[in-house]
C-alpha cells in the first residue's frame, strides 16, 4: 500500500514540475502573443491543488504525524493570515490614484506567495530525483529565445511600450510581468544540463538581456558564478573567461551605440540613473516609517506621497526593493524570520556534497533559485518577489530541528 502511495506521490511531483514549466511558458507566450494572463493563473492554481494532494500523500505515508518542518510551514500560513486580518481590521482602506487598495495589494501578494510556498513545500517533502536531460535543456532556452524574438524590440531588448498598443487588456507591461517566469525556465534549463551548463548560462544571459531587467542580468551572473564556486570551480573560471571575452567583444564593436537606447547604458556611461536614484530616495524615506510598521506592517505606508516625483504621487510603490520590505508589508517578526531563513539556508547549502548535485536536478534547481532569489531580496527585489516564496517552501523542509 505504502509503495503505491509513494509512486503516486512521485508521479504527482513530476506533474507539478511539468506544470511549473508550462505555466511559465504560458505567461511569456500570453504576453508576447496577446493571449492574456488568465491561463497562467489557472495553471498555477491547478499546480497548487496538485501540491496540496502531494503534501496530503506525504502525511498519509507518515501516519499524519506533524513533524517540526511541517508545523513551521503551517505556522507561516496562520501567521500571515492573522497579519492580514489584523491589517484589514485596524487600518483604513486607502487607495492610490489608479484606484488600487494598498491593503488589497499586500493581501493579494501574500496569498500568491503562499501558493508558491505550497508548490515549493511539495517539492521539498517528496525528495524526488529527476535525471538530467540535455535535449530538454536546449529546448527550453531556444523556445524562450524564439518566443521573445516575436516582440518589437530596441535591438535585442524588448520594447514594452509596444506591447500596450492595440491590446484589449491595456496592461502596462514591463520585465516584472514575465521576469520570474523567465527565471524559472532558465534555471530549469541549467539544472537539466550538467555537461553544457556553461553554454546554457551564456544563452540564459542573452535571454535576460532581451527581457530587459538590468538587475536580473547581473544577479544571474553572480548567482551562476557563486554556484560554480561552491560546486564546480573549473566551470566558474571558464564561465568568467567567456563572460569577460563576450563583454569586451560586444562593447568594442556594437555595444555602446546599441546600449544607448536601453537602461543598460547607465552602467558604462557614468550618467545618473533615475531608477536607482528613486529607489534610494524611497529607501531613505521608508526608514522613517518603520517604527509605525513594527508589529503587523502597514501597507498604507507604501503609497507614495512626498517623494518629489509628480508622476509617482499617490501611487503604490513606496516600498524598499530589498529585504526591509518584509517589515513594511508584514511586520518586524516576519522580517527577522526572513533573515534567519536566508542564513540557515546558506548554512544548509554549504553542507551539500558535490556528488549529490551531479545526480539531483531538483536540488540543483533550488540551489540556483535560492542564490538568485536571496541576492535579489537583499539588494534589488521586495518581499512580493514570488521566487523567494517558492524557495522558502522547499528549503524549510530541509532544516533539521
């Protein structure tokens, strides 16, 4: 009986991983070909249902004994639910100039985060080993490049303004809409390929460049080099050599003139970057509000007021693009929890053997995802960045306490 349940559970995990890849492609294709984003939402909900079923089967195999790691995940659900209820009860409903409620904004991202947390949780409990697959790896990256090539671009970089023209949904698209789905696909391709992962890395770099998220390009480079420093020193030096060579060739041929029309130009021009300047201004202002967000956070404080940028006045977005946002959205306790999670996950990864990584695609994927997400959360992304929730669900099952 238990053997049958184990087989069913592992089959479900394969389905969950497949749905994760399919939903990521669905989001990108939905944006590129104006098919809408609803199919991605439906696939993620379906994935969550399969994840809950997988968790139930795990509990069934363990006679429904609630282990500490399972209790911790359930505690996160309960804690966040309590925070959202208290925020709804204690704070007035404030809206920005576009009619968005700050409380609803925080609530929707918390619920979405918990869905991603559940998916990661099911992966961590199942301990499924998936074999590497070079063909699948190349299919993923070339499928991504082909899909993104259909968008009107400035050179290689997507012109998101063109995506809004003549579209029924009238959504202001940006790299944020597809960024973390691209991340999941690129890191999956890296995880599936051990022999050719340096080539996949270079292709992945091109993909991130096309998507246009400047910080994602540099975090991707740093995460991949850090991964190879920990698990494959030879490939780290090879990747670094190729990276420097390509950068020099690019910059001294078509680089500067091409980059001039993109956000990447600020990196080599020495000019001030408005985006980074605004983030610094927001962070400095947020420090003043942290005391009033201590216990349960306060999403109403993320509506911009006196930031000196007229076009952003009364608009949701005054949250720090780093780990401090956890405090702003959900309070000091959650902020401390996130710091502890990052620290103990790093400790856990440092104790993983190189031999295990060579035979475990899922583990490699979640190590890469954690490195990328952790660096992003510390420096460039906020707590509403879903990949960190996916990581949290997986790695919390690996702690022994």
